[in-house]
């Protein structure tokens, strides 16, 4: 890695990078890794929680959450309260749930490097005007069979803990990832990544960076510096391992200060990571539940097209 690494001295310009991903794609571990880049400010899923807050308030009050905060403060305070209830958090900031406020904040940050990790379903056609200007858009994908297999375990654990599951959904053997997942999107997360990738290609960057999470885990010494070079970030040999504590994670810009400690099922392993570990064996179709197979088959063509455009060693 050292022969191809980019030193701090070689990267004096400012960088603005967004990593768009799907759940369970190694994105949080990569974000923690890159957080140790000097003079880097990390934003963690700001648009994602705008989207989830919109869904919460639609489900509970049957009203739309505005995209602009000012003039709609009361509605956003309600949304923050609902988000606290659905996540067991206590500190959701109402302003952080506004797409327009997120855009303005991202564009005003002054650090040399700004890195944003977010989930692509947050930006549908109606939210595209709120993409921040001056940012390089990159994408992280992973095979849907592996992603859905992991999602199913994670979502059942998280929703069971919060008491959100009843009837057949409360039994892991009959839980359905698509029908019983409060957070699932019509695009099953993966087509959402694909749609945003196509939009970015057609309007901003004809060849945006695409990286596969399994490629990163299999060969971090090659893939990490390649990604860093592509977005202009410095990268050193030491970046392959990092402090396992939560100290750097506590510097992230979050929509709720206690978010990561309350959604352990989603983020716990990655936020306490100290390096990229080899991926577990890919499960076979015989080993997974029918809902995982059904979801995989629906979105596999979108993943495969993006996979053909991924960075290679």
C-alpha cells in the first residue's frame, strides 16, 4: 500500500465527498476508518434521518413533513419526538430533520475534508434539489443476498427490542423482511442506490466511483488507497487499522447525539471496529429464508449493472 499511498502533502486542496450506500455494506466501518484522516469532519446519515422522520410523521399524523424548517418548527419538534420514540433516543434535533437545513449545513462547513456517509433511499426524485453543491458522489454496494441476509437478522433484533413487531412478524421464523420491515423502501434499498447512481451519472459525473464492500474486505490494502485517490483524500499505511474505541465516532455530526449507542443492532459492531475483517462466507440460497431470496431476485439486476462499473484492484 505504501507505494501507492497519497501523503498529506500531496493533498492540500479541500475535498467534499458523499458515500451513498445500502444497509449492511461495510459503510460504517469505512466511515470510521476515514474519520482518522487529518482535518476531516464526518457527517453520519443526515439525509437518512430526514427521510425516516418524514415516514414517522406520515404514519402517525397523516401529514407531510416539510423540507424547510423555518416556519414549520412545531411540525419538526413533533417529528423529533416521534424519532426519539422509534429509536429509544432522547436527543433528536428538530433542525437536523430538514432536508434544506442539512443541505445548507453541508455546504457551509470549513474543514479541509468533509465526508458524508448516507443511505441512498433518502434521496428520491423529489429530494434531489437538496443535494449539496460541490460534493463528489461515490457509491458502496454489496451483493443483495448477503445484504438482505444480514438485514433480516438486524431488523428483527432492532424492532423486537423496541416492541414494534406483533403477530407473525414477532416470530423470527415467519418474519418477512419486505412486508414487516417498517423501514423498507419500494426499491428494497438497492434499486434506490441504482436510481441515484444513474441520476448522478446523467447530471454530474459520467463515471462516479463505485466500490463493492466485499472487494474492500478482501483487499483493503489496495481498495482503500484507490478510493482515497479517487476522491482526493490522503491515505497512509497506518489507515488499515485504527483505534477500536468510540473516541473518533463521538466527533461525527449526528442527527441525535445518542443515536449510535441506542441503535446498536445497526451500528454497534462497525463503530467498535479496529480494521477490515474478511467477510463471512456468502450464504447459499438453500441457507436463507424465502423472503431473502424474493428480495434478492427483485433487485439483483440493478446490483449486477453497478457491479460491472465498480473499481477493481
